[in-house]
């Protein structure tokens, strides 16, 4: 008598795939659990940031800018185009506006 068993493979382990919104809920939960508190910078760190920003603004150097946004530390690249003292933002050549209070680190690339 031949064996009638047919293996379903990985399908038998995908029980929650059938639930509507399961993957989106899982992604949202992973996003929320990955959030961290905003790093606290010392006065010395702020002084270093200030000097680095002034140097790259004067010399038009490309920078790597790390900033805090919505629970995550994000990284962007560009040249500082303008410092807006009224709204306390830094405007990069990529037209990104980054609040000065959220900046964690500025490093020159060139």
C-alpha cells in the first residue's frame, strides 16, 4: 500500500498568517519596543557640537549628523546650508530641517 501522507512543509508553521493585520501589528509592536530615551548631553558635549557646527558652516564641509527623532537615533548626511536661529533648526543642503535640540553628534566626512 503506498504512503498517502503529503508533507505541507512550512505551511503548517504559519498559523498566524491567516489573521488579518497580524504582520502590521507585529511590526508596530517591534517599532514601539525598539524606542529609547533621548540621550542626555553634558555641557562639554554641547560645546563640542557648537564648535563642530561652526567649523562645518564656515568651511562648507560635508557632515554626518546624528539626531534623535521619535524614540530613535537617526543619521543623515549633507552640507550645512543655514542655521535658523528663530526656529532653532539646522537646514542641510538636502533641505532637511533638523531641530537643534535633537542633534546628538556632528562629524565631518571630508
